[in-house]
C-alpha cells in the first residue's frame, strides 16, 4: 500500500496500575518460550517465558478481539514457529505473530468455536485446525489463511459437537476424528488423504469465496460449509452413550485403547473399542470438573472449576495392557486419588480459571509435566505434576489419610506482580501530580486537544485536570533540568463532579461549528457538565439521566440547526439525551430502552436518531420532537442500522474524489482519527486498520482537491491529523484507570520542524544555506504541503540541513524509541523486556522502520 | 450504611431468588420446544401447516404444504410457477426419509440449554461473595439467551451458491431446475419458505424472490419466554451494578 509512508510510533504510558486481565484461556507454546493468555475483555497477553526456569514476564498486550477469547492454539508443527491462532465468542479469529505481536490474518465468521485442535493430517505440509463450537459440524480450517477447507457433517442425530479429538491410530495411514455431541452421540470420521489435499492445493477449492454475492436469508450452516465440488463428508460410525454435555475427550496416547471423557458432574474412562464405561468419578462437593488428560496409561489428571488439579491412579480394568482390562468393575476398583494440586488459602475467584495441561519437551533427558492455570485476577500459576512411582503409590495407599496430600503451586505470577516489581514503576501521564502523602488519583477519562496541545484528564475523585501535553510527557519520559522545577508544567483544575468522571468530549475537535472554548464531561454522579476552557468555569450542569453517564458523542453536522448545537449523552440507565449547549437545556430524552445502548446512528435528513440496544432491538427517535417513531427487532432492526451507514456514505460521498483506496463513499465518514480511537476503544481490529488507511488516504486527497466543497471541514481534519503528537486513552476494562498511548507521527513532526525553521530564517540566512533558489524552495513547499509517497525520503535529506533542531528531535525520538520500537527488535534486551507495549496494529505500523529498512512480517 | 445492607441483601437474597425464577422461566421455555431438551422426554410433535403467500407473491406462484416433526420438515408438497414461464409448474416434495432440518431450532435449543446449565451450576445454598462474581455469571447467561434468541429472529444470510449446493436442497424429490433455489427458515414466530429464481439480465445475474409463510404457535411462546428471561437477567445485572456503585 503506497499510502503508508507515515511512520507513527506508539508509546504506551501504562500508569501504576496493571490492567485487569480476567483470564479465559491459556496456552504455552511448545518451545516453552511464550505463554499466551486470553481474557474476557478480548485482549491477549503475551508472556516471555524462560524455557528452563519457566519464569514468566508479561511482554505485550494484543488488542483485537471484541469478546472473550475462548480458545488459543498453535498454527504450525514447528516447535519454534511463532504464530498462534485465537478465536473469540463473537466469531472473530486472528493469527498472531508472537515475535512482534502483529495480527497476520483476521476474520469474522458466524461460527463460534469453543475448541480448536491443531493437528497435522497425513498428506499435508502443516497443521490444520479442527474446530467445534456452536454449530453441528466439525470445521477444518487453515491456520494462516483462516479459510474453511472442509467440513465434517453428521448423518445420524446431528447436533453440536461438545468435545473432539483427532488422532492417527497406530499402524494406520489415515487420521481419525473422534467427536462427541452435546446429546451424547460418539461419532467417528476416518479422513482419507484426499481430504488432506484440500488446502494444500489452495486456490479454487476453498468454498464460500467467489459466490454471486447475492444474499438470501436462510440458515442451516451445514449447507453453507461444504466444498461445492464434493459430497458432504459424513461420519463412518455413530454410537449413543450416556455422556451429556461433555467438556473434553482425550484418547490415551500410550495405547489408544482408553478414552477419558470429562463432563461437569463426572469423568469417565471408556474402552475405545466398544465405548463401554470402565469407571466413573463424581466431582467433589461444590466443584465441577472442567477438563482432564492422561498422564500415563494408568494415571489421569483432572481439574475442576475451583482451580484444583486431581491426580488419580486408574483401576486395573481401565489399563489397556492389564490382564483385567475391561473386566467388570468391582467396588474395590475405584480410581485412587493420590494427590491434589491446590492453591493454599486462596482468595475466592470471581469465575472459573482457565487451565491447561502441558507436557514439556525433554530437557537434559528429563521431561516435565505441568498444569497451568490463569485466573480472574490475572494470576498465572503452574504446578509441576509430581512423578509418583508405583512403589511410592503403594506406600501412599498404605497410609490412612482423610484427605489426600496436597501440593502447592511451583510458580505464581500476575500482571499486578510484574507491575509492582518494576523499578522504577511504569510511568503514568500525570505522575507529576502525585505526592508521597497523596498517591495518585486514578485517571478515568481523557481527551487530547491537538490544536492547543493540551491534555484533559478526568479523575476518580471527580476533578478534571488540564495540562500541556508535551511538557507533561517530557516530565515522564525525558531526563533533564525540567524535572527539578516545582509545580511545572502548570495545570488547570475543573471541579464540579462528585465521583468518577466517566467521559470527556471536546466538540470543537469533531466539528468547528462548536465553540472552541467548550468542554463537556459526564460523570458517575448522573451529571453532564459544560465547561469554559478559557476561564475554567462550570457553565452548566445537565441532570437528565437516571444513571451514570457513560458516553458522550457528537451528532452529525448536517442535522437541523437546533440539533447541530447539541451533544449526545448516554446513561447507564439505558437512556440517551440530546443536550443543547447554547440553550443549556435537554432537547430530547430518549429513555425507553430496556437494554444497554450499544450503538447510536443518525439519519440527519430524516431527523432520526437510531439507537441500537444490546438485545438487537432498534429504537428510532425523531430528534426535533423527541417522539419515539418505532421500535424494531430482528432482521428489520439490522437492516435499519445498516441503512444508516449507507445513506451517510451515499449523501456525502457525492463529489468526493475516487482515490486508489476506498473511493469517494468513505469521505463522508467522520474524522478518521475518531474512528481510530473508537476502534481502539471497542477493540475492533479491522476498524483500526481501516481508519488508519482512510486517514492517510484523506490526507492525500486533501492536497489534490483543495477547492472541494467541504474544504473547511477537510482542512480541519488535516490540521488534526497532521498533528505530530496524538494522545489516546487506553482502557481494556471499564473498571480500570486509563493508560495512554502516545502516537508520534514522524513525518508530521519533521514537517512542523521544517516549517518552524524556515519561518524564522531571514532572507540572508536562507541564501547562505542555498535554500533561496527555486528548486529547493519547491522541494520545501512539496514537503510541507503534501504527504507524497517519497516524502519521508526527502525529509531524510533535509534532516542534514536543519541539523540543529532536527538533531535535537532525533535524540528525543531515540529516547522514546527505547520504550517503543527497539523493544520489539531487540527482544533480549534486559531493560526493555518488561515493558508492555501497545502493538503496531493499533496504528497500522507498516512499511518502513525508522532506519528506512523494510520491516519483517 | 443502609446501602451496604442493601448491597448485601442483593448478593445474598435477591440474586438467588431471581435465578430461581429465571430457571423456572427457562425450563418453561425449554418445554415449549418440539424436540427433547433438558430432559423433557417428549416425543417430537407432528404438525401440518398450509403456507400462505407473503406480500409481493401471488397465490399461484407458490403453493406449499409442510409437515413438521420436531425440528425437521418431514414432508412437504411444493408447486412453483415462474413469471417468465406462466405455463410451466414445477413440483417437488420432501419425503420423511430425507427430511429438511431447521438448524435454527436446534441452535436456539442448545443455547437455551447452556443458559440453564449455567444457572444450575450455581448451588442452591451458594452465597455470592462479590458483585464481579454475579456479573460474570449473569454475563454468561445473558450471552446464551441472546445468541439463542437471535438464532431464531435473525436468520443467517447466505449466498445463492451456498443455497444451491446445500445439503437440504438435495432432499428435494424430484430435483428443481438449476435456476431455482428454495429455502425453509425461521424468522421470529414464522416458518418462511423462500424461492429464488435466478436469471441473467444484460450479462449480470439477478434473481426474483417469492415467499410463503406460516406461523408456528410454539415459536411465539418460546420467543416471549426468551425475552422475559433476557429482561429479568438484564434487570438483575443493572441492580447489581448500581448497588456496587453506591456502596
């Protein structure tokens, strides 16, 4: 993409508090170098692991999913391959590069996976993902393209598959998929090698692509998933057993003769030959089983939702090579519980932890087995599963004990712990306001005013602090004399809210027809406050909501004149209000929503505000009158929401130039920076990527169509976007204080420095430097006005000439770089290892690195 | 102080009480399903419907009589007339040995069942210790109910190619000509039968759509119960959030 000449360097100021990380899935790479934890808020944390000591250090936070990360798995057979695949509850799948944290591929499908097994099929060059979830098939996907390769369907009692295991029976060339439906039907598919060929051939065979594009509302996934060329692949065998809603199913790798099935109430061992039950163990009081695995042919490890691991020795009738195998179980033949892996005196968890059994690769001739656990407080712990010999076990059996011996975890860490171990602690953007007596008040909302270079932060105590952004950042990141100054930089304080400030809005940033001096804030005290930035005074307090104010928005600029002077606020009581800033009164209160408001869209020409709620219902409100026009559900609701986007694009797209990227339709969307930020806030990966591209695109367009009708707005956009520094609040969980991402736009920075430099030069100096002649002058003009593809090369040339200032700036940048890019490149560097970084995806960091060399990946 | 007491009351009393009520409603909902669910060992009901045409479709264009057993169409008599060939009538049928499965019903039922399991996983005498714990559990239940309800009211969109190649299309005897695709799906309380006639005009593909529908009484009841369950769950969540905030 030619447009990505802008080099934007993100630097995160995390602040003293670690982000909330309620772990929903956990995965350790096979080379034991990376631990991956997915959380309920949709982020994925990468932890650097020392393969020998298994000491874990959080390294970066991958932002992309919008819903809980349900499963994680590897993308390749190679132990040191650095890619993983993640899948979320809203159907998003991503392939991530573990080295630089980039998202290599992302897709969103209507099929939500609850489990993925990476398996290397016969006749293929790499693994395939075998997925099951909220659908009645087994889907086989390519981990890198995330395309569906083929589908396994059921002929008998088709139902959701709740557990799945793929294996290759000994002495056989084809693979077998063993699956168990929620209603307890065991199914077996034998995969022919012909199926393996699908996907290896790639192009042409992948279904779902290249369709007519015509859509029709129908359902039944089975049909949508088949490769058009082939008949559906049905199961070879099917048998009803009594296991309902199984959670996991594992075939013993030692003999492939016994199968462990874990349900929440009990676990059972089955004979793989005829699927008869050999033994069964109920969950302990007030606990439910969550999963399990074989340790050896006669030992199993089962874990429960209380986060405990239970080690059992299987009775003789469950051991394949024993003479009593498959004999009728007697009472004495119960599995013997010989050890419990538990955390002593633990704080109660708010949800079941994610647990995973990990069989370590042999090191120094010894291979260890681990039980990993990630919990709701972001703690990661593991136990080394003890190797108990048969002799020791016989001894344990002799001893009389009420409770089997417990074993405490071997290692324990968490984000909070990593934060507290950092010396000095991770900096926050307003750390200068902290005093030893009064530790920092949590920042809960923030907004950056690019034209004034000021940063506004709302805090937990209800105060709003305004500081000059650059000086404040200097104070945190750069060493120098300025750190000795008392009470520097000066800050302004707005007091008016009682309790947390939830959101801030500077309407003038979004559209110039708003007063440049007005700032709006919404708080936990149900109030929306209107401030005068110049005087620092509270102009008005709107009290219309019956719940805390959670969001502030600006209606589109083509609304009626009255609405144009309004801003829109959303309350946690599911109400939406339009508040007139000049008339100081609530114009519309839309408050009949039964469910939380998730989207607000506009039909300015029809005078409609369209409110989408979390249950999928849509409320259409007339803005001028405040009447509820209609309430919609289901398909019509979806269509009305989509139609809002169409009209906006259609109306303002007229006259917009059709550039190489998205065409004119996209010009109608709001400030791309806002979309970028919104994307960040909603953790929508593609939106972020898209907004970045669009922003660059618009920037280029502006210079070409200077006389364009909307030029005032466009010029405004440009001014905003070309700001060398952007500050964005980052919060991954609503309860967290805000961290901040600083975006340094190198090109904009160079342009600004150059313009400053030249504007101060006298004609004499200009001549002395040979800058007065026409060709050089043109070059400068080109640089300061256009973001042409080779601009950064030209800038590099100019760096030499304006050495004084630029050199100074380079040093500053390097200083910042220490926290940013270098960390990615020199992974081993001790001092930066522990820095968490917002990843390059956030700003679509692509193209060239700071030294001009192409970046990998 | 009073607020603290109220918060504790919500955690200790109210949550369990609402969960019990919610459970009753969801079980009630499960029993309305025409398929075995949550141990309602009913034998699948057998019902017959004559479908009536929707707007923009004339009665001659689509005639369809269906028989439903559980979540499958076990019998259907279909006759179609395409505008461009007014004298040709296409007839086809669905036979019991090759039924047309309505996956939406199974999906909705399974999501509902998961919601019920989440509630049942909370022991009767369990005392909640924090509002996060409650919010977490309610979030899971809400998610299940949400997905279950939308699988009935928002049918998935598919391309015409997918439709043509679908497994269900193969259960039609005799086969329809290549430019005709049909589909049965559920949208809110109705069973919809849609016919797509693919033609080409000036080199681009276009298609005409005809529809017939009939309302399934059990679906309305299921949707009402789903909605009541969702609202109850949301209200408890809101209450818990507010109480936590004020303490």
